[in-house]
């Protein structure tokens, strides 16, 4: 198969380009075999991306808003509503929702997805068994990972934390926690790091998901990574409080994160919805400091987070749509220079075998967007796409 006259965004290029901006790409079987400058350098026919990578989702709780209602900006109201609803979850209802999410992501061009699974008791939640079954069924289509999402204070009980860590290890997952203004935060985080080191687990935190400048969980995590020389990988999602802290404080925290090798994930849909006032036009935007992080070599990921539940009552698993909102919220321009936020950066955060850079020899798992330049990326026409997996066209969508 030959794909002609396409732009490949600079952050996704794993090959030498010279002055060329438009390329012809040859696929043979399930690999990209050649990339050469196109004879047509003035007019591109579209934009080529590597298949998309979802770094932070919640496929256990999605598609429930009709039953639980929307929380309208109240994070803890959303948590309370989902807690009540979770009591009635069964394997059957979970599978229906989780499969729907995977089909949506697959059609949109996603090749890998990491979901957080609510884990509020020592015993494994019902969603874990469903996830493990789906991981096998979807192998070769969407690579699935999971994170145990546990309130930080649950780890205070020795037996509980050992049970959780052992099950996460058995199931091949990542250890996670919800961290926001906890008393004795360094000590409590230290217990989670102890578990991760003892069981050989990576870490993925919900951290500082609010607009309280005094919320400094991200700083504490970065300091612990460096103090312990933690090498198993740390991802931090949300980090909203960073946006309202003084520049000097925020920049110092980001410098610590850079030195610790932390991956930051921004969630534009949910945090635009949850953070800020609802009785007037909101001024804070609820998104972390993406530009400032990038200036320190931390290329943040953009991810979906919640879909049609109490936390975010709208949306889908289309990462290109999420990217478009992130571009507007954080003023990411030129937009094409930030497309690594849904490809290369999350691939690194998830430790995938392929980092998402397009080059001869890379997998022919690609998304061809109709957008011919960066200005068309955000509109509905530009988001129209052809999904290519293992060198074969899956379908045209969106």
C-alpha cells in the first residue's frame, strides 16, 4: 500500500527529512517500509499519525450519567454518586460498558489504553476480572493496561495494602492512588512507594485534582522518586493545582518532576467541567502547566479520563477530539507540534514497545486524518480519518 502526499507532524518523525514537509509512505504487510519526500510539496492530502495511545481512562464507570446524574463541577459529589452506584455493579453490566468503550476507542484509532479501576476495598473489585478477560479478547487490537485506583488512606492498613499490591502484581497492573491534600502526605505516599518497590510495580497517581494552591502532592511524589531513586516508572494525572500556584513554586515543582522522570497527563474534558465556578463564568481552566512542563523536557500527554458519567457527562473515546479541546484550553500552537500528546508521550508513559514515532520499519498502525494543515486539525472535516492497523484499512470514521 502506498500513501501519497501526507504531512507527518515533526514530533512523530523518526527519520531524517531535510527540508521536506510532505511525504509518500510505503507499507508492506504490517510494517512501514519506506518514507520519501513527495513530489507534491505544496499540497498535502492529509496528516499521518501513529495509532493513538490513551494514557488515562475509566472504562469501569463510563456511560452511567443517565443513572447517577451530572455533578456540575463538584468533584466530591461525583465521587459520592459513583460510590453509591458502584455497589450495584455486576460483571454483566461492567462488561457491557467496558466493551462499548473499547469499540469506541478502536474505531477512533486507539492502539493502547490504560484504564483506572476503582479499588476501594482490599478485595479485588468485580471490574478486575472483566478487565482481565477483555485484555485477552482484545489482544492484537488494543493493548490494555490497568491501574488500581485506591484512596490514599486505604493503604494505612497493612493487610489491606499487601492484598491490593499482591493482586495488582498477579494481574500485571500498575499501583495507583487518589492524592489530594491528605494529612501526613509524605508518610502516606511513602507506604505506596514501599509497596511498589517490594512488589516491582509502577505507579500512577490521581494527584492535585483541584484548584487549591496548597495542594502539593505532585511535589511530594517527585521528591520521593528522587530520594528513593525509584526506577519503576511514575505517571501523574491531573496536576490541576499547579496551574494556580505562584510561578516560582510551580516551576520548582516541574524541575523536580523533570529530574524524577515523571510523566504528566492532562485531562482537558473532565477538568474543564469539574474545576471552576458554576454560578458564574469560570476563569480558571483546570488544566496543568503544559507549556512550562515542555520547556523542561516534560512532554505531557492528553487523555480522555471520564466519558458520560458523574465526573464528565459528555464525550467519547476519540482522542483527536480530546486533543482539539486541549489545544484550545492550553493554547497549544502550532497545533501540529503538539500531536505527540496523544501518540509519542503516552506511549512512553505506558512503556509501550513502540514509542509511536513513524519511520521505516515501524508498525503500520496508523491514523490518516483528512486535515491538510494544523488549522484543520480541530474541525470536524479535519478529524475525518482512515484507521490503518497492521497495514490494512480498518474503516473510515468520524
